C-alpha cells in the first residue's frame, strides 16, 4: 500500500489536504489469503469471531464514518451489521474468506 498526500490552499486561505492511497497490494494479499481458506457459505451471528475475515487499511476505515456512517470506534451490533453489509456488497475485495459475512 502506498499513500500520497498533497497540500494546497483554497481561495479562502484554508489548507486542503488530499490523501490518495493505492490499494493494489492490499487487494492482492486479501485474494491470496482467500484462495487458501476453505470457508464457504455464510457466517451467522457470532460464528465469525476468531476468524480473519477481512483486511481493511486504516485509511479506508477512517473514511467509513463520513461516507457510510460506520464508526469503528463505536462498534455496536448495528455498526457491525453495517460493516458486514459494506464488506459483502461494496468492498468484497477486502475480504479474506470466500463466505458471506
């Protein structure tokens, strides 16, 4: 994973920081792990506890609150469901298993 930060000032004089992250290495590693895991089907309830089910970089996790309302620092059962739904539908390349969460 590589990240690049760019800084500039907007017309009002505010500092704008733009961070871009290249995730190809993360996706390749997740795919490699998923090809070695025998899990298929669907994890129900707490059956995913203790299993490595995904690898999501901190940069992505920190942006989830603004983009999807998922607060990883307030992991309630509802947040857990939102995170699983996001992984299953919008970010399956971060998953390290071949099962639905």
